[in-house]
């Protein structure tokens, strides 16, 4: 039933793009997993997504609406609809006010965005956390010669999406998303606030931020549904202070993100630092080759709820700089302690003026049972996949 409703919504998005002021895109996606899932889930996962965008500008005001929907054949939790943007923006002489549903990105590093805490991750879209749900907010930006100050009021919380029982790249136990718990009695209506100061001096860019509110990263609490073990999300309230640093020097970009977070238990710190070096016109061609190296650190070590405690990230970005915007990004995250590796590759190219091909793949290596090692991602050992998507723009 849910897939049917989402499918009707996708058709409505495409139909609306025929109206003036609208643009849209339709993506046909197929994920292939060489092996069956933990509970025998299918190896082929086809889905259809659509996105509709409407923008309208006046002299000092603008309106933007972005609607997103996906219908997935296998995973009902991945079939969903979301308002990514529905916001009004007013621009003054040295200030800007935005109100409504929108997306905000903070961060400079490639492998992980520690400071990016405004929007919730849409985890059913991709496990890399790059896709975000729309967030209801009011944002006031003050622009001065000495920098920009952004003030945020976030009156409503969005819960994280997780793959369903028939989905892939899911946890070994079912996650009871409908039974989510909150530390705050206000639950979803807890008012979160944030402030960010950003500026630059020549080629040095920096930003400092503070967030106080409901954590976007839930704790997964073990429980029982009937006689079946399940996981229930618990959203705590946190105070997080972050810093972003970026320095450009010739072909080099040096990056750093760090946070101090007062979440559950004692305050902890985490950071990502590294560099990107670009070889311009490699092999006497128009192409550029970027070399990326980063180190991920979390002082909670094994107590961290993720696997990025002491990891190394290496990646290469090859931009052909051709008429088809062809690009290849390949990378690896390596944990020296568990010898765990995650390989990834992303390829994109226009195959027509209004059609684009996207290919993505991930390989999870050296996963072992938890009682045999400290590897937290053992359940992903058989979740290698290749994803192919054809996107049509209207």
C-alpha cells in the first residue's frame, strides 16, 4: 500500500514539472547484492525516485520547494516521501532571514562530517549519510566585515530512517522506528537552537559552531518484541561545540573538523583531519586527479557507537573535465586495529543532454563475528553491492 501511494506521488511530481517554474528529475535504480542477506533478503532491489523543484524570486524575497519520493520494490521502509525544502528567504542589506523547511550543510572533510548536526540523515537513501531529511527551522544570518553569524531555531525533530526487515544494509536486529524514545519529555517538539560563526582570512577559512538540542544520532537500545530481540532508537539531548578549518595553498587543501559533545555519559571529542592534493591537467590532458587522505579519531575508542575510532581514509577523484561531466571517485576506509576495510567507488557521466548515469559500489572486507574481534560491522560482510541509476531531467 505504501509503495503504491509513493508511486502515485512520483507520477504527480513528474506531471507537475510541465508547469512553468518547475523542474524535476526521475531516477530508475537497481541495487545488486552478490549474496543473500542475513535473513535471506533478495539480491536485486529495484526502485524508482523522483524529485520536483519549484523556485520563485521577487526583488528581496525568494521561495523554494523541493519534494522527494521513492518507491522501492523490496523494502517498504525505503518507500517514502519527504519535503526536502519548502522555505521563504528574505534578503536585507547585511542580513538574511529564512523560514520553513530547508537543508543546511556544515563541514569541510570528505570521509565524515562531524559538525553537520542540523539536518537528520536519510539513511534509507544511502549508508554514507550524505542524504538529508528536510528540517523545519528559522535561520537568521548576519553578515559583517568581521564574519557571518547564523542563528538557528529548530522547533521540530526528524527521526532517522532505517532499512526495514526486507531491506539490505540493515542491522542484524530489526529496528523499531515506531517505538522511538526520547530523553526530553517534549519528544519531537523539543526546541533545538544553534549558532555558527564563519569567516575567512585570505586562503584560510574557519567556522565555530554550537548546537544544543536532540541528538541526530540515536542510541540503539536492545529490547524484546514478543520473544524476538529488537533495537529501539533512543534520542538524547546533547550540547555540541564544533570547529571547521580549511587552508588552500597552491594545489593543496588542508582540512580539519572537530567536535566536543556532552552526550550520554562523559563528554567526548572526535575529529577528522587530512588533505586533498590536485594534479591539474594530468597526463597532459584536461583531466584533474585529486589525492585525498584523512584520519578519523574518536576518544571513546571501543565505547563509540560507530566504527570510526582510529581509521584512515584514502581516496582518489578523477575529473575528466569533459562535456559529459565524467567523474570517478574511489576510496577506502581502513581500521588498523581490526583490519576491517570498506572500499567504495562512485562513477557519474551524462549519456545525453538530459540523462545521467550514476554507478556506485561498496565492498565490506574482513568482517568477523563480534565475539571473535572488535569489529562492529561484522554483519555487513555479505552486504557488498553495486548500484546503477539512470536519471532523466525534465
